[in-house]
């Protein structure tokens, strides 16, 4: 049945599309009998003439509003069904009763409000996230999904025992979309999640963080939060939210994506996490708003080894550089990465630093970290990413640094030069004795232009030099 199509014009378009679809199937069945790819074809229902041998069926990003038994019952070999980004409002799990091999079902980003339960046993990946469910869509039959690895869900409200039917399963990943969660005043809900290695929450992209749920998880190893909007007032709501979640001793990795916050609240979150068992803290896409003033930070004993912040946007109107950089430069951790930011710069640590790995890739990096800084003495290897521009505008600081410290002798292997593009000898100013000497003695590594080779490139660098410490610098305007 085709829903929400009244005008004749749209029916007409539908006929046109069907012809294209048939073409697509035939074309694909030449290449592979089992994969049918029908994404983004404007489909309004599941085509009738799917090849019975189909094993992988992708109908994501269409306008399908219904899934019926007769649509797929004859696909007895179906293993993977992708239906994300459609308009399905109801799902009866009995439609899969003849698809005994179906192990991957993606129904994320539909308009599901209701599921009807039916025994299903083979799912390994079941994604019902980003739908319109009021309560978590859990059937007691899910308790028999002993092979289930990934479970994606969404809900507007939570109740403590919602996940009880699946509490004995050992899941790798639970994705919980709370974008539509509505907050009840003066009320804290609670939810028990018994076993999962990774738990990923996605919140509303534009609302201030306000979720008040006491969530406890037994064996959590990785916690991930996406879309966090904070100011000085609701900062404590997040910290309360995290307090039960971060209690477990197994929690090693904590990742935040798309964070908008005041500096005060960010420092507050760091401070909260400092005594926790988290070893790897990563923040991707951070926006700092309002102002940056001095905040107290107590560098207590910490399990944290690495802090990584990638892509920082500065929307601050009042900005104390010292307040910002001191918090980072004094951190008692081993690895610090701050990349792709417009204002990063570092101060010389006041006491001998624990840093062994610093990565300031893609920043407008200044040189003050190098000037008369003797507290970073554990630096053992230095990488330079050279471009003609960098040589012209920045190298002078490093010449100075070498003159002061005489750390890297000719012939030592501690210095690695990476050329972004060829730099002719005669283009190096003659006052740069050190650089000229280095360039004549050393073979360079060439930075691959293809992005797909960058990972391999770094792996080779690491393997070749068995680095204990890296300082990677790269200039933004290269
Ligand atoms: C789970 O499977 C067992 C046997 O495999 C069956 O007896 C039981 O009814 C099933 N439970 C549900 C809730 O489907
Ligand atoms: C919430 O609590 C505050 C103060 O305790 C009270 O003034 C308010 O009426 C309460 N709101 C509701 C909806 O109960
Ligand atoms: C949160 O839940 C856990 C266990 O379910 C409980 O021990 C703890 O006291 C609760 N915390 C709050 C603040 O209610
Ligand atoms: C935690 O993060 C680190 C660094 O990103 C990674 O190497 C490690 O595999 C992660 N651990 C888990 C349990 O995911
Ligand atoms: C970064 O986060 C902001 C919200 O803090 C969001 O508006 C923006 O879309 C995000 N950018 C990317 C590339 O995800
Ligand atoms: C430095 O950080 C960037 C951005 O996170 C990453 O792509 C790069 O691989 C890192 N460099 C090293 C040497 O680890």
C-alpha cells in the first residue's frame, strides 16, 4: 500500500521510478547475485520482484512506510536488511519469521512508534535508534538473542527495568538515542543496563543538556556522549548524569562528540573526571562559548594517560590566553593532542612535566613552548613537518632552540624531517645553519598526498623509529 500519495503527479513519478529500480536490480544481479542495492531511489514501498537469492538488501534513504510479510518472506537467504532513513511507523517482528538467517537489521531514522513482538533468534545487529518511540522498544523475546552484539534504541522516557529482558546478554555496543527525551521537573528517572562494553548516548543537538537519569551499568569499558550543550548553570546536570556511569573500575575510554560549553564548565568536567578510572579522554568538535577566565584546577593523582581534543571552535568574547593554556600545560598526563584549532599555543610547564607525547597537528602553533623551556626535558624525539612556508616563517625559533639546548646532534636518530613538498636547498636562508646541515645529512620522509595513505605513513614512522616520544607540529597555512 502506498501512503501519503494523493496527487496523480506523484503516482506518475512512482511509475517512472519503478522502471529505474528494475534496471538497478538487473545490473546488480550481473555483478553479484546476492547484493541488491536500492538506496536513494525514491521508493515508496518494497519492490515486488526482488531476486529470491538476495542476501544483502539495502533500501536505505527512501520513502518506504511499511514492511509486510509478503515483501520479504520469500528471501530465505536474507542476512542483511538496511532500511534506515525511511518512513516506517510500525514494525511487526513476525514479518521476519521466514528469514531465519537475518542477522543485521537497520531500521534507524524511521518514524517507528510501536513494535509487535515475535520470537526472533538470529540477530547480531539490531538498530532501532532515531525513531519516535515513547518508551524503550524492548520485547521479552529479545532475551533469546544470544548472538546480539549491537543494539540501537531510542526513547522519550526511561524506566528502571526497561532493559530487564536483555539483562543477561553480553552486548558489545548499545546506542541510546535520547534526542526526544523530555524532562520531568523534579524527577530523576533511573535505568539499569547490565552488560555492555560500549554505551553511546546521543542527545538533542540544540537543547541544553537536561537529562536527569540515574543510569547504572555493570561492565562498561567505553562511554560515548554525542551532542552536549552546556553553560555554567546546567553543568552540574551533566556531572550528576556522569556520576553513576563513571563509577565502574572498568571504564577506560570516555569520548565526547559535538560539545558546546563554557570554559568554566569544561574545566569542571575535567576536574570531575581527574580521579576517575578513565585513561583515554577524547573530545571531538568542541566549541567554547562566552569567556575564558582563570579557573582553579587541582592536578590530583589521575589514571588519565591521554587527552585528545580535535577540532576546536572559539566563540569567546573575553579570552585569557594564560588561563586557557596553563590548564593544559600543567596536566600530569603522558599524552596530549590538540589538533585542528585556531588558537592553540602552549606554555612551558612550571615543574618538570610528565608529557611524553605531544601532538599539535593543524594548529596555528606558536613557538613559546620552546623558548627557554627546560621542563619538557623528557622530549626524546622531535618530528618536523616542513613546508616552504614553515621554513620561512617558523624555523627561526627552532634554530634558536637548538642553539640553547644542543639536544639533537648530527647523526642522531631523534630528529625526523617530513617534507610536505620538495624544498630546494637554495631556498633555505643561509642563516639557518642547523636546518641546512640537517637537510644535507638526512633522508626525508615524504608526506603522501593521498589522504588514504596517511594512516599507513604514520604507522611506518612509528615502526621505523620506535618512538618513545613524538612532537608533531604542522602549520595551518601550509
Ligand atoms: C526463548 O527460547 C526458548 C527455547 O529456545 C523458548 O522456550 C522460549 O519460549 C523463548 N523465549 C521467548 C521469550 O521467546
Ligand atoms: C519542583 O520543585 C520546586 C522546588 O522544590 C517547586 O517549587 C516546584 O513546584 C516543583 N515542580 C513540580 C512540577 O513539582
Ligand atoms: C543510582 O542507582 C544506583 C544503582 O541502581 C544506586 O546505587 C544509587 O544510589 C543511585 N543514585 C542516586 C543518586 O539515586
Ligand atoms: C580506548 O582508547 C584507546 C585509544 O584511543 C584504544 O587504543 C583502545 O582500544 C580503547 N579501548 C577500548 C576498550 O575500546
Ligand atoms: C560540531 O558541534 C556543533 C555543536 O556543538 C554542531 O552544530 C556542528 O554541526 C558540529 N560539527 C560537526 C562537523 O559535526
Ligand atoms: C596527531 O593527531 C592527528 C589528529 O588527531 C592525527 O591525525 C595524527 O595521526 C597524530 N599524529 C601522530 C604522530 O600520532
